């Protein structure tokens, strides 16, 4: 068994690390937000709990333009911040962000690999699918996520995630996936 001793300090700025700090007021995250297409001023968020911050951001994005792509982009940025933090904490570890017992294996040289998954939010009667396309070095090349209201059938949602992966590859013209 491998045990990692993790410091309670933020790996990027030295302040006490909490999820709320890591994702929003940390200087590294704040700069990422401001320069992203979302253009969020994360230091101006009023809430101290991560879920409340998420709700506040989603409400503002809906008012701003009503486009769900910005909410998807926000989720992707949160994932990227988390992945960056994990790579700082465990630089030699292979990070599997999907919490699967299997390690990610790269595609053949100059190829692309598509991973997809689905999740259910039964309390709100909706599901979500996500697709990530990576190159042979593990770098994210493209991604997609979508909310599906009122499906609630795990096999159907997994099938939709697979279809979403195929559609993304076809639309982007990826030939070696």
C-alpha cells in the first residue's frame, strides 16, 4: 500500500487549501478564470461553500447568455484545476480522474483515444455525459459534455455517451481514434 502525506497548504500559493480556495481565490485559478472564455472574476464570488459557488456561477452564466456551452466550459476548467493540483501533489503518479481501478493507457503513436462516461443526478431527474479525447502523450485534444433531462436509464445514458464520442470524432474529423 502506498501512502501519500499531503500538506494542508495550497501547492500553488501556500495558503490553507480547501476546495473553495483551490478552485476560485487561489491566484493561479483566479488568473485562469479571468483569461478563460468564461471571464469569471472568481475572487468576487460571495459564497464560501463550493456547491454554492457553482450555483452562483451557473446562475450568472444563464443570465449572461443562456448558452450551456459556458457551463460546460466551467466544468471543464474546474476539472483542469483539480488535475493540475493532483499532478503537483503526486508528480510521478498516473492520475486517473474518473476514479476507475484501471490506469489510462495511451493510444498508438500519433493516435487519439476517446474516453466517455455517464452520471445520474436522480434528485434533479437528469443525467450527464462527458467525452474526453487525448493524444498519445495524454494531452486533452478535445472534450464534450451534455446534460440529458428525464432519461434515468443507465444503459441508455451510457449509449448516449458512446454516441456523443463518435459524433465528436466525426464532427472534428478525427480519423485515428
